[in-house]
C-alpha cells in the first residue's frame, strides 16, 4: 500500500471530521465507504471494534480515533494553520465537551422516543448548555471562526456534531438565539471542503482535491 486507506461512513460525524482534515491536508487517500451492517473483513482485521473512521497508514500503523486522524493528516501538511489555534485550552475544552457531554445529549435529542425519561425539549436544552451556548460566546468574541479570520482544528472537529444538532428541528434552530453559531454553520455547509468530502463514493475515492477552506 502506497497511500493511506480510510474506512469511513459518509454521515458519521466522527468520519466527517476525519475526512475534512484529510482533504484539507491534500494528500492522496483511498476511502472505503463501510456498510455498517456488513463490515468488511479487512476492516475487522485491522480494527476488531470496527468503528469508523479507521485510517491504515502505508507503514501498517492503524489510527482508530478521529482526532488522531485529523492531527496526523495536518501534521503532514497544514496549509491554513489548523494546528495553530488562537486559544488552545479553550478549543480543547470545546472539543472534549463535543465528544462527551454534547454527544450524550445530542443522541437523546435526536432519538428522544428511545429515551422517554425526559422530553425532547429537555435533551435539547442540555445540549445547548453543554456546547451551543459556549460555542456561541466564543464565536461572538472571535469572529466567524474559532480561529478568527479562518478555521482551526476545533472548528472542523465540532462542526459535524452541530450540523446534526441543527438538523433535528430545523425550524427551531432557524429561530434560536445563536446568530454567530448559525452563521458559522452556514459557512461550513456551503464550503467546498465540506461539499467535497460529502460526495457519495462509488467505492474508493481520492479526497486530495476536495477543496481547502481557510
């Protein structure tokens, strides 16, 4: 194998963030879209847990965490300085919150019928308190991106999860009091980078020309 091999699932937010960083870095990557109901034997061989994304490097090293994949990709090439955050401690906190408390409440908000202990509105408010409100404050201070004039790693790591949140109740989101986060999300959704990594693959695709952002 002469180029990295990415096992991915198009709509998975963890896989989206990995693909964003790989595309931003610009290197050639073979991407295999995984049928989560019929996971390929080759994926199970390198990662028995078989969660996506999984990146197999040419030297045989296997990366199974989306943030590790992002950092590896940008360590190869970081044309817009995604690895140079303006506020690293704050950004790390926002990423950690996204992957823990926010993901917890987001899953309940999306599938409230599976969690009848509370209302959808309750789960939505918990998610807002965990991430959306702090993100709104940060973006209101920094500008369009957490990096100010351009995005940084934290923007790309958080965006796919906020995208899912906004899609649960689009009408509520459109009228919600989070204008900075709404503008940030719209910019991501319209970006050539995001559009590129969300194209439906035939089998394997090269993401190196998906388009940079920032």
